[in-house]
């Protein structure tokens, strides 16, 4: 089923899944060489076509891959439900270095702001709990924990970058810890490194992969075969680590 529109705006269509539910998609033409099917983090579906191909090719691609689209859309729906069910309240399970910590909220009227302490089993958040409404308390706890994560990430990732750069015999400029929505890290042309604070949530071997990946860009500023050879030299199992990183993305970006 499809609905046609002007070329400049693309065309839209509808996929009917095996369970009877439907999903709309939009076909967009651009100066690209190949066709691509994309499901965004918000569940929007796009078919991207080279200008030379007819819209019919885009509709055929979407319909042919409807099972894959269904799987992606369903994954996003389930992640959204998990996010709705999660609350930054007493007893919630949060991540640190790939391990679960129980959130414990402790009232301390002597403190004007919330502070966080890791006991290896729990993340203890203490502060002026009694003075807050329930929603205000949850927002304050979330903000305090995220700030603590960010501080923890700085020392953690600075130490890893220093260690791995010495091992790989490369240098770098400044390190910035960022709240990035879609990237774990990046390396600028000037040699500055950016890391997502959420790396502190992951198992250490995955943080190592991201650090090595960005430092490898100090030798190859691309993702050529030569680049991946550098990564593989340092981490022979980098493909497994990359897959594991993908596994964590949905939960972490939805919850944190």
C-alpha cells in the first residue's frame, strides 16, 4: 500500500506486519549511490534512494524487509516501555562498570544538596529528601547520580586514555566528557578526544574498546581497513566487544 506525493517531498507507504499492525514509512531521494532502509531511535522508518531509481524500488525494499522493520520497531517499543517503568527511586537497579547497584536514598536534613557514594553493592544518595515532593525528589536524585557518574567517568577515562596511548605510542590533546545522545566517543582532527560519560556504566573491556578506537584515529582518521588493523592489533576480539557495545545501547540510552 502506498501514497504518492511530489518528488521533492518523497513518497510514503505503509507496511502491514504479520500481527495485523501497520507502520508507515517515507521514501527520500538524495545524491547517494545505494538504497538504504533506516529505523530511527524514535521508531520512524525511512527508505533512502539514489535519485536515479524509481520510487517503486523503495516500496519494494520496504515490503521485502518488513520482518526486519517489525523487529526494529518492536525493540524500540519495548525499550520505551522499560524507560516508562523505570524510576530513580529507592531500590531501583542502576549500572556501574557493567555491574548492578541498588539505589538507596537516605534522608539527611543537614545537607543542602544530594551527594552520592558507591558501596560496591549500592549507590547511596543522601540529601534533603523530606523537603522534596515525590517528583522533585526523583528528578533531584537522577540529576545527582548523573553528575556523580560524569565525575567518575572523567578520572576513569583519563586514566585509560593515558595508559592506552602510551601502549599504542600515540599522543592526544584534550579530553572532554560529554553527554552525547548517539556517540560513545570521537577524535577531532586536532587530536582532542571526546567520551560519553555513559562509558562508566559499561563493563571495563567495552570502555577499553572505545578508548582504543578513538586513539587509533590518531594514526588513521577514517574507518579504512588500515584503521581496523590497528584496532585489531591492540584488541584481537574487538568485533565481539563492538557487538557487546550494541547490546547495551538500547537500555542505556533509554534509561540514562
